[in-house]
């Protein structure tokens, strides 16, 4: 590992070094409404891993990165966080967080999107408003105050960044790398065992290394988001677990969650038993559908 990569990893949030070290998050919430000193109070919630003040979501095209980012933002808002979702995907016109602005607004999620990146258009420029950096600064300031035992008014601010796919999208993310690395961020690498270009661990790890190099940020965890659109079954997800675990082992990163579409859980009538069979199971709503489907 080169010195520059070591420096990036040193700045990332100190997530557990392995899946076994992940704390149980069921029954806890990462989003207290305020602190009165001594750190945040935790209440019931369903996000199955510690939520960093800034979470960057990256991955290969088509792995379901945007759907995961949307679910994370909506669930964090439902648990009481003041959530900002930054749509930094200036590459792909089909799968964009900004296409779901109405749903996000209704849930209380603030959306920051590229100029001309509104619903129904693919016209983008590689720039975002100056709101992204202040949002990250506010999230880090709140976190620092809570960690110091100081009173923090209002809900915990968190930022979720939906970055563009692969190294091309990571290049756009790199312009914000100093602001991201200014505090304890997380960068979650989303994988899908059914994505034809990254169906083996070595290929998936190679893509991650390209993303890290271009973004100048270090990944902190792996998200198993294996799916086959509407054809996804829990059997498909269970079969994908060794694939995701191999990527985690090869990178030395924890497998922070394995997603399961709520539609599949309901269709197979397995309820909570489905999540118990998965490593850190995370039920997600399928919000993003291909425009040709």
C-alpha cells in the first residue's frame, strides 16, 4: 500500500476492521434529535451499521448504487436525522437520485443535485452548487460537539453522497475529497454478484481500486446489493453472500450489510426470518427501475 493510499485510509471513519466486529444495530438509531452532553442517545431503528456523518456511496454501473443511497437517506430521515442527499452522478442519465426529488422532499430529505440535473433531463454539467461542502461541514461540526460531550441542538445532520459509477464518476467526486476527508467519513462500495462485468471478486476489487485512486478517498465497507431487478429472490441473495464475503476478505473491509428487497420478502412471505439468514440484513424498497423496463 503506497503512502498516499495509507493517508486516505487514516482519514476515513474508523469502522470495524471485519464483519465480525460490526456492532448489533437492531433497536438502535444513528439519528438522535439532540444531545445534552456525553454523546448521542440511541433509539429504535433499522439501519444495520453505524452511520457516519458523511457517507459516500460508490460502485460499478448497474449494481444498484443509487437505489441503496436513496434507501439510506430515506431511512436515516425516518429515524430522525436531518439528511442531505448529494447527487454527484454526472455521468449516468438513467439512474439518478435527483429523479426522485418529490419522494425525498416528502420525507424531509434535502436534495443537492447537479445544475440542470432535474427530473426528466439528462443534461448535466460536472458541477454542484456550493451547498455540498457546507452540508458536510455542518455534519462534522455536530459530530465533533457530540463527541466532546457538548450540547448539540436540533437533529443530527448527515450527508449521503451518491457518486457516479466507476472511476469516471469518482473523478468528479475527487474535487470534494478534501472536504469529505476533513472528518470521519465512510465510503461504501456497493457490489452485485449478478452484474455481468463484476461477477468475480478479483474484478470487483479492481474496480474499487480504480475508484479509490480517482476519488482520492478510501473505501471503508462493502455493501452486498445483489439483485435481478423484479426477478430477485431471497435465494439469489443467499447465493451471493460468499461473493461479497470474498471481496470483503480481499480488501480487508467489513461487509456492512446485505440488502434484501422488501418486495421479495413480502412475495416469499418470510418476514424477519429472511433478514436473519443474511449477514447484517437490510430491507430496502426498490425505488429505481430501468426506463426500458
